[in-house]
C-alpha cells in the first residue's frame, strides 16, 4: 500500500544540517490567571524527525501541545511551521499548512463507519461547497471515489480493513487510535502531534501502532509525541524534550535524559526513571 509523500529517512541531531526547522517554538508563554502553565519554552524539530515531549504530570506538556495545534493562542512567543508564524491561526489553518494531531482519548463519530470517519479527514473536497454539486457533479463524484479509495487504503495500512464498514463505536481503545491515525493521514500532514498513543492500548496493538509510526516516518512525515511510556519513547525517538513546572528542563537522546539527575528528580524526587 502506498501513501503519498516523500520517501525521506528520519534525521538525527548533530548531523551538521542547517536547514530551517519544520516546527519551531520560540519563547512561548501561556498564562492562566497568574499561573504560567508554559513559561518561556523554546525548541525546534527538523523535517523527518520523531521527537518526544515528556515530563511528569502537570509539567505543561498538554498545554504546549494545544498551543502548537491551535486549540489556544499563547500569551507570548511565536510558533512557526516552515518559517511561517502560526500562533494566532486556528487549528484548521494549521492543518492546511501541514500540521495534524491526534488526541489522548480519540472520539470518532460512533454511528459512522470507519471508512466514513477516515474520509472526513480529506481537505478541500469540492462536494463540501454547494455550487460544485450543481455545476460540476462529475468532478464531485470523481473526488468522492478517490477519497473512498484512499480511505480504504489507509484502513488497510492501519490493519482495520476488516472493520471498514462497521460503526466506529465497536472499536477498542487501541483500534480507535489506529482509526484516528488513518484519519489524520488523510489530510497528508507534514508533521503529526501524537498525544499519548500508548495510553490504554494492549501490547499487541501497541506494536502495530509503533510499526505504523516508523513506516509513516520513513515515508517522510515528522512526529512530535507526548508519551509516558518511556520504552516507546526510547524505541521511536532520537531526540527528547523534557518539561517540568512549565519550563523546558533539558533535551537530548532518550538515554541521556533518562540519566539526567534533573529529570530523575522531576519525576520521582531522586529515584530512578524507568
């Protein structure tokens, strides 16, 4: 099964590349009343990376994700996608410039079939507007066939073809995450924000999710992943950012940050990070 896009290979840090980052967060602050949930955070992600964002509960990770995705606008700072400042743009506009996201708890349309759920992810369909349905019905029908075929191919990719015509309400938690991954891929994003893809997923389906992320990345898509499962982070990510109390505590390889005393203290108050 082929997914449209470049066949790029993931890039690591320290390889001498100087290209503009695909995603850049610059001195971002988010205040709620007098509390800074995100406090002057800066980091960047290169095209082709799988990067991780980790930290203890209350570190500000989810707020940071929501700021990047466009669910809220930062109090201060800039968020850039391929050099374009997007911090004041809504989520749908960020999707149009190549940023997609999944959620920790997927909420598919339960009464709709899996293939219908995935078809909703395609951007800019002519049939979404009234006039083309009257003036260019042939084009609308052709696009609908193409959208259906692509949705079925994506369901095959995430191993859900056998449930394609079943209502999404029948899916397990792990299957819902695979469905959401297929739906976000329908929009052909350059970078995907994954919010705790391992949460509530049984081990066998988690292996499928990890395998699909690796393959999607191999074909050119960049990832930023929030995750508490450190084994998954270590397997997928070459570079990890650690947040604590709203600030960026440190960054580096998974092994380096897991051994950093500041990270151990932030997680367990002096214990060992598993």
